[in-house]
C-alpha cells in the first residue's frame, strides 16, 4: 500500500455500503491529510449492477461476480457490509487467503466464526477488523484492543441494541410493549420483523464479541444465555421507577476468579448508574477494570451513516498499520473456563403475582430464606382479590434465587411464573 491511492472493495452496496462509498468520496481530503493515502472504492459486489442507487459509484465499479472483486489487483482492502453468515463468510475467507485485509460490520459472522476467520487472517498475515459489528459509531472495540490492551478489564456492561432501548424508553413514558414496538417500527427504529432485537439475540452476539476482546478468551454466541423484552409489562417498568431504577436490556460480561460469565437480560439499573439515563436508540458500554476503574462510551448504535463511520475508521486503521503486524492477530490469547451459570451473583428484582390470601407473603419470605436468599425491599399491591409483590433481593447466586422461584411456582397461590431481573448498582 505504498501508493497514494488505496483501492477499496465492498461486499454489498446497500444502506451501509453506499454510505461508506459516499463518506470516502466526500472525506477523501481529510483522510489523505491524516494518512497520506486516498481511499477509493474500485469494486463493489451487488446482486443487480443495473439497479439505480442514491449514491452511484464510478463506472464499472459494481459487479455481480465475486471473483472479479477478489482477483482485481486494484483492491487493497475490503469492507464486508452485506450481512448474514453465507455467502459472506465464504467470501471473507477467500479474501483473507488471497492476502486482502477485511473490515466487517457483520456481528453474527464475527460472533459465530471469529476463531476460524482470525486463524485464516493470521496465517495470511493480514488484518481482520470488526468495529462496526458491535456498536456502530461507538469505538468500543478499538478502545479495548488498543487503548486498554494492557488493562485488566473484568466487567463489561452494555446497552448494545437500540431497538429494545427505544421500546423500553417509550414504555417508561407510558404504554404497553406492543404500542412501544409499533411506534419503533413506524419511526424506523425497529425492523418489520424485530425478532433478533426483541429476543436479545442481537445483543447476545454483540456482547459475545465484546467479552472475547475484553477478556482475551473466545466467547461464542452459544455461550451466551439471553432473554429479551417480549414479556416486559408496564407493571415491571413502574416497579423499577418506584425503586429509583430504570428497566433496560443489558449485556453483562464478567470475569471473576478466572472464570467468565456472559449473558443478556432485562435488568433494573439504579438511576445513578450511567446506563440508567440512556434514552432512545443510543448504545452505551461501561468498561470496568483495575486501573481505569470505570470508562463509559456512548453514541448512536445503528444506522447507515453511523455504521459506515466505523467501517471507514477501520479501513483507515488498516491502511495506517499495514505492514506492522499491529492487530494482525486474534484478540484471544488464553482459554478461560465458563463460570457455573448457577453461581453468577447479583442483587435481583422479583415480581410475584399471587392470590390475596393470608400467609402468602410469609410463605414467600420463608421460601427465599430456605434457599439462603434475603429480601432487601418489598412493596405489595392489592387489586381485586389478587396481589402483586415487588421484591428487591440482596446479592445472591442466581441458582439459589431460581430454586426459590421454582418452589414458589408450584404453590397454588402463585398465579403465574415470577418475573426476575438482576439489579445493577451504581
């Protein structure tokens, strides 16, 4: 890459791909001043080269032939912005083996197949970067891999899905889950099929990537239990507010006593915590470590231009570090065991819907005590022969809390399965 012009290939030329092309064209002077190189899109793989596009690339840039991009000697670095596992995964492998660095915005590909991709990249002596796969314009991967490379990061907390945060923020102002989701879809914050977002699957892929980088040990998507927001009710949101907290979908990655735990689930976040005030579709990640204490990174976590910004930043980084070997290798340098899922500890919020009968409250308290779980706060609501118990529990292993809830669920006075969420203290 000694020449002034660096040829960029794009796998995909949709919302993100066209935004990358526009950004490279419009910010070419700034990039050249900073790097000494001018990055230009010379090939872009698309399904239909004849389709009209809002930002058209130069003549003969678009092709539906992958080999034409792979074998083009002008292509020095490639950005994969097409998404999906296949054919994107196969294309990325071929490009890496051909000696072309790759920048990817594909969270599912990186989370599921990152180990194999990095092995190929390392063998070929080229870089694989993936900042845009996590929080779009928020440079959390870069901070972890570069600024904090010698830091002992032991906890990562993140709101890493803008759709769910928009929905929960909207519910906090009043309304049901269905109403909030419909508004998110109408405003373009949620896809017509929001399944990956609302079930927590999207957030699980992102927190798996962040945990892998933060702890230097591979965390696969299959290692991350996740629970989404589909069962969130206005009563849960109101209960959070009554306890001085906010209800958020949080990715939680913890390194404790040499073992790793990574999960995604709704959580009650104390109002003084940086994550509690995050509104709308923003993403925020909190990193905790020995020397840094706590660092908070936030910004837009989705959108074409936002994701394109991260892709371009990675392209510039590849150009700026080409030939140095810097970041050429996988972030993983050790294999850490998984924490026994039942041993993960936190304070918890629990919502119990019970029949309004004498002794129900005492039975609940006794059941928790039987499993060595103590109650910190309790609020009872009565409504037409039914009662709702909102409890905040002291720090306890989740296995003990779930065992108590399983026992309570078998009681005739329990009207439905209890709702549980960890509490994140400030």
